[in-house]
C-alpha cells in the first residue's frame, strides 16, 4: 500500500503523523511511504531522516493526496484539502465530526473512508485519544496558571500559594484521562483541587489514588456552589465521538470572580461552556463575563515534539494493520478500528456523530 504523510496546514500545528522510524518499519514490510517536504521539520524530524528510512519526499501537498491509498494525518482536513480526497482512499486522523457539520458534509461528498483516532475503542478505552488527553490535561494547568498572572489580565493568584497565603482553587469537571492529568499537575503545584465526576466507581478510584484532591458528585448545583471561589476552572468532559454537553451556562459563569480562568479542553468537541469558542495558539484567549477563556482546539500542538512521539506510539500498530490488510481484514484483526470508522461510502457510520448532526446512522458493513 502507498501511505501518504502530508504536512499539517492548520495554524500553529507542527505535529507530524508518522516518525522516520515508523516509516522505516512500514517500508520493511513492503509498503511505500510518501512524506511531504518538511512535514516534520518544525519539530526536528528532518527530510534526511525520512530519506534514510527509505521514504520518498514529495514536493507538494496535492501529490501526496493524489498518489496515496492511505492518508495519515494529525488534524482534520481543512477546506483546501477537501477536494484532494477521493473515493476508495482511507483517511486516518483526528476528526471530531460531532461539532463540525461542514467538515462532515465535505467528507461524505468525497466518498473516502474516514477513520477518527478519537473513536477507536478498545475495552471501553480510547487508546488513540489518551496520549493527547494526557498532554492537554497537564497543559491546562500550565496555561491556566499563566493566564491568572495579573499582566495577562488574570486575578493575580498563584495556584500553589506561599507560606501564610492560601493556594489557588482549581475545579476540574470530569475525572477521565484529561481531568486526572489536570488534577495531578494542579496538586503537584500545591493548589486546592476538586474533581467533579458522575461515575461513583471512578470517584472511588480517584479518592484512593489522588490523596491531595477532593472528589464531588457532578451536578449543576455542586458547580454553582463552587464557582464563586474558583480561580481556575478546567472543562475536561468527554462523551466518546459525541458533542460535548454544555455544562457551564453564561449565568453560571457570572458567578466566577473577575480575572478567573476557564480552560475548555472539550473545545474539540464543541466545548462544555456556553461561552466557549475555538481559539488558536497564536491568539489563545478571550474574555467573557470577566472570565479569561482558553479554548485552543489543538492544545497538544503546543508541545508538538512530545505530542508527536506520544501519538505515533499508539497509532502505528493500526496504520500497519491497515497497510498490511486493508479496511475489512484490518477491522477483523484490530477490532477497535470498527468504532473508528466515522464515514464510509458516503454514509455516517458513527452513531454518536449521526445523532449529534442529524444524519442517518449506517453501520459499517464489516463485522469485527
């Protein structure tokens, strides 16, 4: 199979979908790997390394798409890439379709098979989303603490406090991968941390493993009670494949102190606050109701080298399976791929996406 690795064109996105070592392994297995010129150069993976691995360096974005059977990316296609996809081609990347109907419409029109990293599911886990959730969770506390600085418009609260001064208060909505990693970072800094969660077994786990954080059953009433005292609010809600629920209304936000910060990790799936809208690393924040919002839609891209290594560690086995066996046999061998197929033959094959956007749901015609 011919595997294409285009350069990411999303603003401030330097990640690359395949490392030179992974290209080498695929080429050893008899596949051809096409890498767009400078696809990984921004984070130190130079064309020379891909050439040494046996890959072919391609001068243009268009040629990579035109020649490849399997396109491996990091982020969803942008409008300029829609017309480059074709029927019979496989696209493997993060898609987050439930919050993006124009992208869904465009991908349906191409006839391509579109597999989303974030809905590949194994034993109720999302192994291709977890590394990025870990990075986003840890990063949320770093950027939140920075935004709290007075010169950035924040309230001037240091999350860890100092002797004789109480620490800042952090509330994390959601006790999944990103929420746990946010809480770990915040407790490590010495902040006062509360995790809101609805799964009682998950709360028991958090209570046992995170001795420096509090757990609280997640409800609107609980959140409303906490908001007036919160310095940093982290939205770490995830419903696999679906649009994020709006748990924070504008009225609720007004209860927060001026200069407090909201980091909405769920923004890829539409955000969990009524006031959230996607931002970029170039212009990451805005203020609504006196609260600084950080809503960057590709947070892990800030630490692109670490993120690339973490992502390719988990995606490679699926890329190899698709390259070796194609879609139908690949699903049979890696059952998790079945949940990853969001679009097939002009139909929506992910139930959560179909329900979020009002499409008919058509199951993938290959048994796992």
